């Protein structure tokens, strides 16, 4: 790799060198990340990358889809992170008969016993928490799925014409089971695009699974103590946006996203062969924000090419629509993204 390429992969943006606030916050974020990893490791064996991506999305004020088979401790992982961050945790089990009011809350008629007068009182639903686990989000009809959209985007809920603000930080994690399709309602592409990351939760390796079997059957769950406050998280979310990205690194991220669009001159042939729809501009924003947050987790105030390449797969895997040719040749969106990262030059 030549000298200029090395500078683009990891050189600190000069605008950030004199910003002590960003530097101090990077050290704080890195220290908090180490504490979170250590504490989560007491209850969750392995899954380090999954945990890191969840924390990254929270720092970026994004939301996540977690896809994995049952029994991989997705719920325990999310609730443990919520406790470590001092956040209120709410879980909604999505079922075909779930109604939007079961999530957002509803108004009930209440009578004042002293005066005899009746009035409507709003009873908040489980959506009024800081960390929301939408368990098996694809098992409920689109009408109920859409009840999350306003909360995710606007941090408020509208019921009977009244707007109710949600407490921040606000973080939605939806889970999906990839092995069942009967009785499910796949999220439309427009709704999937609202989620910053799609994270794949894989099986543990042999050593990890042995450790899981031994520890969970021989001792009580660990008692986790918060390592951050809500105010700390809000400060971190603000500082993420102050991290400066060097223009060549930003250009590389944008070129990666644009390369996913079929029929565009200069894009790789395999994209037109396997992809029907590519990613939009929101993917560029997600990659850059995620790269900034990853740099902070590592205690850096500069974004590198490596950060962009790490963040790209979870950002793009649910934003690409592959065609029949890809399905017939067993080519997944992850395969397309991996080939793009390998083929696209880091410099123009």
C-alpha cells in the first residue's frame, strides 16, 4: 500500500487535532466500551461483534434488526446492555393478533369518584421505554409494524390526535427468525431502510457453546450494575457527529453505496447481474455515522477506511434487493457486498 493510501486508511483529520472536547470524549467512550464489554461478558459468551454493533447504533441514534435462530440469547443480550447503560427496557412480543394500541398505548374512560365526572386518560404502552425489543417483528401485520415508525423517526407517539414525546435516548431493536416464513409478514424495503443496521447473530463456536452449557447450568446470573447514565449517552451521541471525516474516506463510503446500483455506468458487472435495487443516500449517512462511532469506541478521533469497511455489511445487507439470478446461484447480499469491498479501489 502506498503512502497516500495509508494516510487515507487511518490518518487523523487535521480539523480534529485541536478539539480537546472530541479527544476527551473519545477517551471516555473507549473506557465505557471496555467496561460494557467486560460486564456483558459476565452473562453473554462470545458475540463481541454483535454487541459492538448494538452499542454503535445506539451512539448514532440508529435502530437495529437482529436476525438469528431462537436460543442465541438475543433478548438477554439486549436487556443486559440496557441495564448497563441505565436505560429502561421494554419488550413487545409481536404476534399476528397484536394491535397498534397494544404497542403505543390507548385511552380509557375513567370516572372521578369524588365528582362523578368522566374523562379520557391515556395509558402508555410498552413503547414508552428507552430500549425497545420488538421480538419477532415480522410476525405481525404491516398495520402494527408501522406503529413503530413514527416513534423511531420522530421520537413521539400520536394517539387520538394527541402527541406524546418519548424519553431519550430511544433505541428500537427488532428480531427476526430466518428459518421460518409461514405466518410472517416481511418488512417492506421502505421500513427496513429505517433501521441503521441489520445484524446477523450466528451460532457460538465449540468452546463458547461448552462454556455456555457449563455456566448457565451451574450458577446464578450475574448482577449487572450501570456503567453509564442517560446524560452520558446523550453527550456521546452529540460528540459522534463532531468527528470529522477526511474527504477521501467520505468519498470511498459514497462510492461503495453508489456501486450497489445496477445499470449505472462504471459499476461492476456482477452488480447488474445479481441486484435489482441498490442502496440510497441514507446508507451513506449510516456508514459515515457508524464509522465515526467506531473510531470513538477505539479511542480515536479519526475515521479510517477500515472503519468504513467494517460498518458497510450491516448497513447494506438489508438495503440491497437481489434478483432471481442471485437466488438461483445462491448469491446473498453479503456475497455481493464482500465482492464490492474487494473490487472497489480505495482511492480514485
